[in-house]
C-alpha cells in the first residue's frame, strides 16, 4: 500500500510541474522531461534490439501507441508507455507500480508538440517491423507520433541516409529549382540537431544544388568524367558547400550553396586565401551562367 501511495504522489507532482529530479523509490517511474530524455530511451531500445532481447520484443508487440523514429535509415517503433518514463529499463519497467499509458501519452503530446493519430501507412510498417523480430501486431487500434528523430551508429551512416533522401527529391523532380533568390546571400541564425552536434540540413536545398551542377564542380570545372563515382549509385561525387558558413549565420538555402568536388570543398575550408579567391570567382561565374541558362529555358517554355 505504501509503495502505491508513493507512486500516486509522484504522478501528482509530475502533473503539476513539480516532478523530483531523482527517483527516490526504485518501484516508481518518473515521466520524461524533454526530447533528450526521449532520445536517451530510444538509444537504450536500440541496444535491446541489437541484443534481440525477447522480453522487450514482447513489450513492443503489446503496445497500442508508438513513437515512430529511424535508426540508420530503418523504421523503428517504440511503445509510448515505455519511452514516456525517464531512463527506463526492462528491469525498472517490470517492477514499476505506477505505469500509466495515459500519462505517458499526454507527456509525449506535450514534448513532441503534436498529438498522436492513427496512420494506416505506419501501421503497415509497424506490422513489418514486428515481423522482422518474429512478432505479430496486437489487434485493435494503434496511434503514432511521426517524429523527425533520426539516430545513427556513425556519421557515415547519417550521411548515406541523408544522400538517399536527396536522391529521392531529384528522382521525383517535375520542375527545376526556384532561382528567384539565387543571387541573394543573407545571414540568419541556423539550428543544430538534437541527436548530434551538427547543423540541420535541408535535403531539398542539397538536391537542388546537385541538380543545377549537372555533375560538374562549380569551383574548378571538372566534370562527370574526372570526378569519382558514388559507390551507391555511380553518380559523380559532389559535395554541397555553404558560401557563408552556417556557423557564421549563413542560411541553408539555394542562394547560399554551391556544388564542389572534395578538393575544392576542402580548399575553401582549409586552404590559403589566394586560392580561395580563385575558387570563389569560379563559383560566381558558374552561378551567373546557370542563371542565364535557366532564364532562357523559362522564357522558351513560356512561349
């Protein structure tokens, strides 16, 4: 009875914004406070999935509501009643006396600033996810938080996943990029990701820059024949560079980026000023040529 009373009291504190910093009872769970707490739980889940933990696979299959995220580009689903509690573990969860899915759902709505909802597409992907671990989906309705959380084992896997998104933009492209602000470069505050110490990048901006470059470096002019090819799709390898760095307030927009070979890209970051000026002149010339080329195409198409 005493343990139950402690659990009810902690729930009361959490609902009224007075949640204690540390848990004083090993049989009670504290609600997560922010997205970082949530991501800590998701990383713990990845360790369980890697170990193919049977107890946790059963827990996932019994869920009703799930946080959707990606790990190394793969679909993941985390039961809300588990990830909604801070620093949760299989052992703590099994012993806890105050588990309440209504409270965790409410907290997740607050932290993710979005309400969970039914999603036929995600339900189908959940079925496949569970099937991969030898489980079947529980009967009944299911709701999801479709988050933008992306977790990775290495930065290389993050880059590969990012490029796959860029590639999809260009494969499904029906119109050329909007060049109305292509000659205007401005500064603004840029934002870092919460999952690692890197700036958030817009896949559409990268896709547009690579599409405009047509496989040619805007810094030195070497083309598809001279550039090495990506192993994944055998396209000419170019990197998208911010003319005004994001760390200096540069915008992640088409007008502030260009496509460069790895050598020119490294030169602009680490080379001598004289060499940098030559590359920047070539970039300006290339951008002017692109503007003229696509302006003529637009005039021709409008006739």
